[in-house]
């Protein structure tokens, strides 16, 4: 009888040990599942947050960076050119193409669409050919005081040139206060030319629409400066000579409507 009780006790102990081991294994498995789920959740959150964090980090490298120190010296640019301007408040229906006489435009009729469409929102300072807003929208930005940097297809194919333009755009973005730097950099493509093109050897253009007049007595003028390569020094001088406050409607980037 004693042996039978002992055998039963031993078997029960084995069963209890097995059950205990199973419970412990289930607990460990449960903890592993929780850890894995938390890790996956953190990865998902991290991936979602990465663009914003990465963008913030990228912007910080341009904080307090001097525009005039970016790119080539100002002597890569030709003298400023001005022409009598028209088109203030000349709004055409969205989708209606406008033939602009000069490459690129500095004034003229334009679209008027709210929601950051025309004029284009200042939330972005740099565009490539695949996502550039229409010319008719950008001209509305010029009416509000923006300076637009245009780069041609030759510039677009040069990685160093593009890196410099992006640096200029980021510097003006992160250091902007009170809309002093109402600025966008955009491509000028062969599809835009319509018979007009940049001067030979020039691949960058700054444009602005001013209402301050000039020696010619014109109340409004389009302003151009062409450069063989991007020059922060020339752009810095251009934007100081032609600030957003001198535009026909000097709103700058404060309100996009």
C-alpha cells in the first residue's frame, strides 16, 4: 500500500512539474508576444514619425547659416534687368494657360485659387519638375512679393548644383522671420519656353515683381537676374534690393488666398 501511495505521489509530482513548466512556458511566451508587439508598435510609430524628425534634423543644419556663403560668388550673375510690368489683379480662370513673354515670367495675368493653390503655399520652398506648381500659380506669388529662383534642365541634371539650390531654399526657410524670405525655388523646363529661353550660358534666374518703380518712371516692373550657377551672395543682394514689401500686393508668405 505504501509503495502504491508513493508511486501515485511521484506521478502526481511529475504531472504537477509538467503543468508548472507548461504554465511557465506559456507565461514566457506571453511576455515574448507582448515584447514583440510593443517593438512592432514602436517601429510603426518610429516610421511614421521619421519624416518629421528627419526633416527637423535636416533643417537644423541650416539654422543661422548665412545665405551669402552658399554657392558661387555674386560675379557668376549678370546685371539685374527690369521691364515695365502689367497684370496686377488680372485673374484668369484656373486651368486657363497664360502665354508669358519672358523666360521665366516676372509678372502677368495669373490664377487666383485659395487653399495655397494660387498663390502657392510657402510651406514648401523647393520643387522639382515632377511636382512644380503651374506658372500661372507662381506668378500670383510674384504679385505678393515672392522672389522665385528658377533652374533650367542643365542645372537639374547636376547633383552639385541641385544640392546648392536645396541648401539655399532650406536656409531661407529655417531662418525666415516675418516673411522676410518669401521665396520658392522651382524648375524651368523646355515645355515652359514657348519661344523664350534663358540667355546662353545662364542656368539660374531670379525673378521679382516690384511696384516701387524705377528711373524709367514705370510704376510696376518685372525684375530678372540670370546666373551661370546658383549664388547665395547674389540672391541675398537681390532680395535685399527687392524685398517682398515692394510688391503690388505685399503679402509675402503671410497669407495664401
